[in-house]
């Protein structure tokens, strides 16, 4: 295995107005980052999934059901302690045309809080349609299934 970092395309810029606008600079994912914990942020429920870069597999975990940042972060801290990920992945929602909306800002704020509180690198993934895909696939827990879809998309983007 190489110690060289891998590069993945970044999520679209929140200020992006259309899908043909340029993407932000590529994000470097160090090759030694092998385990990831992903979140599909929501104000009442946050989907959670774990995944392995080596195996390319994701596993849904119990959805965090908590309102308010403090209650949510307590549960996030417990998951980080349990799974010991190398890095975190969050889904960032956008309108179909790529424009940001209220939940885009909330998800980005969640990512900043994760970085600040846990000192782990946080990777952002454009999560448009992840919940729709999870529901169309018959998911019993759409939030956890969406977190898996977000993490699968991230893992597939790695070289």
C-alpha cells in the first residue's frame, strides 16, 4: 500500500448556482485513512454508517434520534468512540440544480462542529437524492440507508 494521498472531487460549492459551475478544488484523502464514519445530517434524525476503504463496504448503524446540537453530539461522540474511524464523511444536500438551501448550511455547520469537537478530518459528499434512493430501495431506516449511500459514493470516488 502506498502512503501517497488520494484525491477526490469536492462537493459543489454551497454558493454554486448551477450544475455546470466549476467544482471546488479536489480534496486529498490520505491513503492511510481506511475506516470511515458517515452521517446523513438531519435536525431530528441523523443517519449513520460505517465503511472500509479496503473492502469498499458500508454498514448502516442505528440512526441518531436527537433534537439539538448537544444531544446529537453526545451520540456522535459515542459512535466515534465505538468505531474509532480515521475520518468522517457527511452528506451535504443541494437543490437539483446545485443551488444551496437552508439544509445545506445546516449540514456544513454540522461538519465544522465535527471537525472542531473531534479533531477528525471531515469529507463532504453531495447527497442529492440519497434519501429518495434509500426509500426506492425499500430501506426500513431511510436515514441509515442514506448514510450508506453517501459513504458508498465517497468510497467509489477514491482512486
